[in-house]
């Protein structure tokens, strides 16, 4: 477990991003080149983790609004719902620096993302949180926290807001 104070905040110019390496070149490149700009443009809000007193990014995630087409939604999610698109939040890019993997930072970041989404859901409709896991290992990580496979796609998962609220309340 991480025994140092972790700060999670919106990405800023002052964060050192170029040293971050998670083992996936796509996720590294996103943080290095696009995360701050996309966050400023409102495409996907990026949140970064640093150690207290340090500006080096050790983990990050992005959030954006999304929807699930009614006909594509898992039956359990849309039971008793009108046949409209289902409002959702999307956890986009999500990564932990290789030096901090396996130390609990991923769980800290995910709980922070769920808290943020739960707070947002008090002001706008959100029925579920969706994520496209980058690989099988990431999918296992999300399943550990209650995410379920989305319509037979093993890397596309969802979590109901009810379940997210339960995680946040713990």
C-alpha cells in the first residue's frame, strides 16, 4: 500500500507529465500530449495523482459524459426504463505509473472517479458508469470493483450508479 499522502486534482500546466510511464504507450502518450488540452477543451476532464508536495504525475484518469443506446444496453440496466438513450458517465483513460502499480493507487483513483461521478449525478441524470478497459488485466481490475461485462464485450464494462454510490459510502 502507498504510505504517502496522495493528492488528486484536475490536470494543470504545472504537473510534470513527461516522466510518467505505465507500460502502455497509448496511455503514456495520451497523458504526455493530449490530457491537459482535451481537459481544457471540455472533451474529457483529466484528473492526476501526485504525491503531496510533488508535481510528478503518478496516476491519472479522465471523465466524460456519455450515453448508452437503449437497444445496446444490458437488460438488467434498462429493466422498467423508457426506450430512450441511457445517460451515463464514462471513465476514459486510466493509468498508474509502473513504479506505483500494485500498491493500491488504482483503487484510490477509481474511488476518486466514482466520488466525482456520484457528486455530478446529484445535478444531472446518470444511470451508469461505463468503461472500455484497455486490456484483460484492466477488465479484471474493474470487475473486482463490481463492474459488469456490457453485452458480451469482455472489455466494455458498466457499473450502476446505485453500486457506485455504495462504493463511495464505504
